[in-house]
């Protein structure tokens, strides 16, 4: 019996199937495809590899699993050791597939906040046609801090640079140097010193014990009056009660959240009523883009080569680090 | 009696006043300041130069006027010869001050259309939290055509380039080469050949007899199904009835108009109800940005040097060309 790969993705095309089948056959694997975890349940016992958006339940049931390649970038839900029957099971993510679309979301929402597009939308919907009193703001000349300078933060910085900001500072856990799109790269230890010089704070962090609550009430107070906050990482990184207060008091001029606690965000949740908040329902990393989809396939097949050759996976996740 | 400059701007600051006074004094001019044309009416008879957002009435009443420097980029309203008591009166504009802010508006509205932000806004306002069925689209890989490749079109292209589009084609009246931000520069004669290869059509044209109705019903039909149209030039460039039809039939996937005919757009105007339309009330070139304001002052003072030295004005407008 040949070795088995189970692929659970809802965006399979004939072309993707052809690409995966060809690579698998070359290495003596057979592939079974499922549109979702429900249809895969009970039939992945013999899968050595799983790729896609698998439920925790499917992972936990996969007795022969040696490698799970998740088609998402954020894999915090899959970092519990007890999830895996095989304690050495490899976990990899698809970091690198989402930077392009999430960076577009970030530029869009940053400009919507700066240009007061929420208020202009209300005005047009009410049948009006006027220039609002007060000013708008610009990426041009803004001081931008990117908290989490991985694929998403870097793709954002590359695009933001074209708008001639005053400065783009990247903040990351380790001190390794960043992409040239950043003017400066600092570690988390410098965060409190950087926040007072930040007009636009972009948060693109994985969910780890270190990042939970990183934008605390105290740190929000360090941002200058009129600053903006954008979060596309995980909702837990932001103290939401403090954010509501900072928006309603006018300390912050606006916030755009694509991630919240909880998700879905209830219809009567107080975040929805905060002043100048721009909410989107966790769609920044929308997987409907052909580019994003093809990248997840390409990256899986690249790491399949590594796996078969016994080399380290390029996007392996340290389950203790959560990324 | 010294020669007079009249300055009519509503964004005068002490600093701008200091800059203008210093330059004027150096050349033997005295300056009078007015916050608006109403307050200037009847008192500009002796002004040799007017700078700012002057009404046609004030211009027509200025008996001694030799140069009107308009603080807007679009000066079509000031191109009628009969407006000027002195037939040789110079007209200049402030093209170059608005590219930065209008380019930000264009990137914002392009992304809002591509990412279906209008629908997501409706969903959030209704208390929902879901991914919409169907796909979103991306600047990444898009074929962009910029009709009107002046300051605004060029600043847009520079920013759009950072999003890795498939191609950016500029289309302009004359064949002179454009900024390197464009992959290719064509003349208006090639427009019909370019439209079928355009996913996103950005219009940033001055209002001239040549540009009125340039996006006709026939040309809209040349755009591929699912294309997007953005207009920040003048409303008259677009056949609005044809646009409504093209949006409602689904031939076009969306349109963002910052300019319309008429302005203000009446509350019951059919454009407001067109499918996937994103309207803004002529605020793309918002003059509340300090950058934009300072640029209009700097450019006026630069041309004041030219005027005094008897050199051609850098931003002189050919009243027969309308720009």
C-alpha cells in the first residue's frame, strides 16, 4: 500500500489537483481529497501527511500522521502537544501566502481611517454631498510602527513605503535584521520607547503567550493623541476594553480590527459601538484570491520535497513558540 | 504706492503669511489677505496678482490683474477669455499639490472596490460577521490603465506599483514619455485598443472639450466584464447614464466617483442607487492636509520669482487648452 496524503481544501481546482498528484506520485504517495473536515472524518487513519484547513478533531484522529501542513498562517490552535498521537508529528504553516492580501487590507483600512471614509460613507448614504469640517490625514509623513515584522508586516511595509511616510519602524521578537522596507528594526523590549513616536500602529502578530494583551491599557496611553491602531493578527493581542475607552475619549483617532475576541463578534458587543472603529469579519487574509491559493499549494509542494528528502521543513512551526 | 498681491485662502496660518510677506516684500509687493472671495469683493481693484481660491466674480472685477495663480489644480472655470479685463492676464494652477492626497484616495477606493468593502461595511452595520460568498480581487496582478498621466496619475502609478500589478499603462494627449512608474505610455489614439486589456481604469483628466464624454457608452463596452472605473478628474468625462447601466447589468464590477455632474449630486440622483458604486463628495483633493497647503504656497512663491524675473511661469495654463 502506498503512503497517503490527505488534502482538505475547499478551493481545489483541476489544476491544483494535477500539480499535487504529480508531485505526490513522484515520491510514491497517493492523495485523497476532501472539501472539508466533516467529509474527511473517519477516513484519514492511514494518512502520513495532511494538508489544508483541517479541524483539530481530524488532526487528533489521524493515527499515522507525521506531518500536518496547515494552509493558514496562524496555527496557534494546532500547537497543543496533546493534539497529536505521534509526539514528533511535524507542524508547518503557510506563512508567506497571506502577506499580499493582508497588506492590501491594511493599506485600505489605514487610508479609510486617515481619510475619515466611515464618516464620508455615512454622509453619502444620508443623501448628502459636503466636505466634512476638520481635517483628514495622510500616510505621507506619518510615523508607522509595525509590530510583528514577518511576511505580513513586511509586505505591508513595502507598500506603505510608496506613500512616503516619515518613518517605518519594525518591531519583532528577535533582533535579526529586517527587510529594507523598514527604516529601522527593533525588538519588543523597545516597544514602550517607540509607541510615543507612532502615528499608525500596525499589529500583525501570531497568537502566543507573549503577544496576548501586548497592546495593554498602559501601552495605548503611550501612543500620542490622535494615533491609529490596526490589528490583523489575533484579537487577543489588544485589550479591547481599553481600546473602546481610548477611542471614545478621543485619545485614539481610529482603529481597524479584522480580528477580535470573540469571533464571530456578537451583534451587541460594545466594540461595535466604539467611536471611529472599522471592523471587518476576519477577512483580511481572504483565501478567494487565486494568488493566495496558488501560493499555499506551491509552498506545500516545496516542503513536500524537503520532507521526502529528510530536510527541515521551510515553514516548520515550533509548537512551543506558536509560530 | 507699492504693487499689490491679493491672497484669498481659507487655510492661512501665521507661518504661511510670514513666508508670503517675506517673498513679496523682497520684490516690492504688499500683500492683502482675505479668507474668502466674499470678503475680497470690491477691494481687489488694485491687485496686480491674485492667489488662491478666487471666485469668477472677483477675477472679473480685478481691473489691474496681470496674473491669477489658482490654488486648485483644475482651472477649467477660469479659462474663458471674457473673464479677464486684461486679455493678456496670466493664469496658472497648482498642479503638483494634489497628486499625493488624490493618489491616496485612488488607492483607497480601488482597494475598497476590489475587496468589496462596501458589502462588508453593510454586513458589519447589520450586526453580522461572515465571509461573503464569491471572491474578492487584488491590485496584485491587475492590469491598470491611467487615463491622464499628469501629476495625479503619476503619483497614483508610483503607489500602485508597490502592489505588484501586472501592468500600468499611462494614456495621455501628447506622446512625451512618462514617469518610470508606468510600464508603458500611450496617446489617446490608442485608448480603444487598451481598454479591452484593462481591469482597473483610473481617470484623472482635466476638463477640456477633448475629455468631455471620453468614457462613452461605446468605450465602457470595450472594458472587459468585471472591470472597475475610478474617476477623480471631472464628472463630465464619464457618460453617467451608460455607467449606471454598465454597473447594474454587471458588465462593470464597480465604480468610484469623486466627481459627478452635477455637484452637489442631488439626494435622489440615479447614480446614488447604482450597483457597487462608491461615491465621495469631491474630496479626493482635500486641502486640509498640511502637505497640500504648504505645496500650494511653495509653488506660488516659486512662480512669483519667475513672474518678477519676466520668466515663463512654471505652471502657466494655456487658456485654450484648459490646463
